[in-house]
């Protein structure tokens, strides 16, 4: 078969015939099917933890029988001797309380503030709130003026010569050793002297007897001093001003002779110490009666005796009465022999006051102050002082009791003033 030339050439010239392009189309998005919610798989229950069995608590008997671990004993070194300052420092550290830290605002106290050592021709003053119930030591001082105007625990005075010393209320003991020609005013529960010579003392001794040992030429008198704050210092030291056994001296060497005597009856602090304003202290000396100045066992003319009882809660009356009696007492027209403050037991009160039930009820209701007097017309003088200028009694009758019956007066002196039942 013969193709036409035109046709054959046309096909030849036009080239191969282009194939038609395939039609374009967009694919529809396929919707994804959400998975169906599956039920949560059921959890298997957790098996309980096995409980470990507790060991039985051993009984006290088993504890006691159980063997104790052996402990090796460590040898304790022998303590080295301590100086006085070290001892004071240790005591201060033990006694220091939280209250004292607040007041002093320091962690520990300086021991040098509680000692006076090897002073010569000097003045040492400790004003109120500087000692605060601590202990104090005075040693080897010569011709010094020492004033402890505060309450303390214990005080030691050793190896002093020609010194003038005031010791404020001390709740325990004051020891005075190997001192010569010293003038001392002291208030303490107990006072002990040893190896002292030529010393004068005005003392308050609240418990027991003042004691002297191997001492000589010692003179005693009743405590006589007053400064602002002294009454509160007596209270802080636990001292009762009405109970003063200053003259009840016990001499260990009495068999060798008497080694002490009384100071003159009206000796005062001015005879022993310098005034505070002369030693550079601004503290005011007052005329208040803190410790009544008693005559005690000094020799006196035998005369009428009398006692006055001041009931509990009204002890200020005793001080008021003593103030009124000062002019009479100074002229020796009447003597204040002793004072006591006591809690009188009912059986003792019955023995002393007999059938006076109203008096027994009053004196056993609390502490009673007892003032013992001697002198001419004592009872009338006391009765007058209990009344004002117009003759009216300035105190309530049930606040005081002035017995007139001599039997009761002697019973009071014997059983209460001298014997001193338990306070």
C-alpha cells in the first residue's frame, strides 16, 4: 500500500503527535473516623502490705535483769587548788539566773566587782543593785573605808587593819578573820570572828549567837544605821529587823577569861564610820528606825517591866511608838530591852495568857511584834504614848495589847521574848 506523498510528508514534518494531558482533579479529603471510646481497664486491687510483727516490750523486771554494758572507769584527775577569785567566779556563774541577766544585761558578772583586795588608804563603795545577793570578799586592806550598801549572800573579811567597814544585809554568814583595830557595822544571819584583836562592831545577828574564837578586846553594840533602801535590802536578804540577837555572844575561849564587852549604850554609826557624803557617795543617810536599838542585858537599874504586843497586819504601829519614845529612851528614863516578832502557837498562847480568849485569838492569827520595856512607870508611859494630846487612843484597841497583870507580863517575857518559840 502506497501512501500519498503529502500525507506521508505532513506526518513526517509535524513530528509525532502529542498525547493529550490527563485531566487534573482534586482529591477529596478523607474524613478520619474518630476512635470509639474504649472502656477503662479495670485495675486489680493492690494487695495489702504484710505487717511485720512488733517485738514485745520488755517488762521492768526484764530490763533490770538484762546485762548492762560494761563501762571502764576513767581516773579523775586531782583538782588543782583555786584562788579566791576563781572560787568567786565559779559561784557567780552557778548563781547567775535569767532574772539577773535581765537586770545586769551581761552574760556573766565580773569577779573583780565582788572583791576588795590589797587596798591601802582607799575608799570602796558598792551602791544598791551592784551586788544583788552575790558573795563578796575583802582581803588585806589597810586604813580603808568600805561600804557595801546592798544585800549579799556571804561576806568574808580577812587580814584587814585599821579599816572602817559597813556590810549591808547578808542572807547567810559574815566571817571576820585575823583583823585588827577595825570598826565594822554588819547585818547578817550569822556572824563569826576568829583571831581578831581590838575591833568594835555594831551588829544585827538574825539566827543563833554571834561567835568569837581566839579573839580579844572585842566590843559589841546593837546595829545602828539607815540609808534609803535598807528596809528593802533586809527583806531581800530574809532578815527580820525585830529579831536581833546581837548580845547573845558565844565565846569558844571563855574558860580563858572574857574576851569581849559592850560598847557604850548610845553608840551610833557616827562613832565607827565616816558619813557617806565625806567619802563621795550621794546616797542619803536617813533617821528611820530599821533595827530597833535595844538595851538587852546591859546593866540597868531594876525597875518596872512592861510589854506591848502589836497584832498581825499593824506592825507599823511598833515603829511609830518607838519614834515617840526616843526622847525618853535616850535619857535612860526607860529602856527598850528586847524586841521579837513571832508566830505564837495556840498551846503556848493558852499557857501565857490564860483565860483571855480574845487575846489568844488575836495573837495566834498571824505574826505578833513584842516590845519589852523596863523603867519607872513604864505602863503609864506606854499608855500615854498610845494616846494623842486630847487623850484619845490613836490606834484601834484590837491592834495592840498592853497587859497590866504582872503575871501575864512575866509570862510573855519568859515564854516569848527569852525562849523564842518557833517562828
